[in-house]
């Protein structure tokens, strides 16, 4: 899988988890009525805290994974710096020169 596809896949997975985190942060009614009777805090504040913790962990892991993928991609590109796959290409002072068969000498 290419690095760009990995980043897109990671972004898609982060978008799928986003609604539940925001739902728990913004809801004003208790979602878990059985928990309401034994909640140490107000049940609404407790579930909003849970939504905030869920969102913080989600964003933290997303940033870590994105940083890891970009770091590996950068190292790979840096290792390939200056490699030319085509024998009809020459680089002189940063300018790419394409050689045809007549001028290949």
C-alpha cells in the first residue's frame, strides 16, 4: 500500500470515530440510564468527560500514526534522493535533461 493510501485510510478511520466522540461531548441527556443511578458525578458531565477522553485518545493516536507514516515516507524518499531509474535522463545542476537515442553518446 502506498504511503498516500495509508494516510487516506487512516483519515477515513478517524472520520468514522468522530461522530461518537462529538455525540458524547454535546449530548444533554443521559445516554446510559442504568449508569445514572450509580454515577459518582452528574451522569451528563460524566459521559461528556468520557467523550472528551475518547476524543483526546483518538486524536493523539491519529497524530502519532500520521507522524510515523510521514517519517517513514520521508526517510524512504531521502534514501532515494538522486536515484534515476531511466538511463535516458541526466541531471545537471538540478535541471533534468532527457536524452534521445541520437545524442546518447
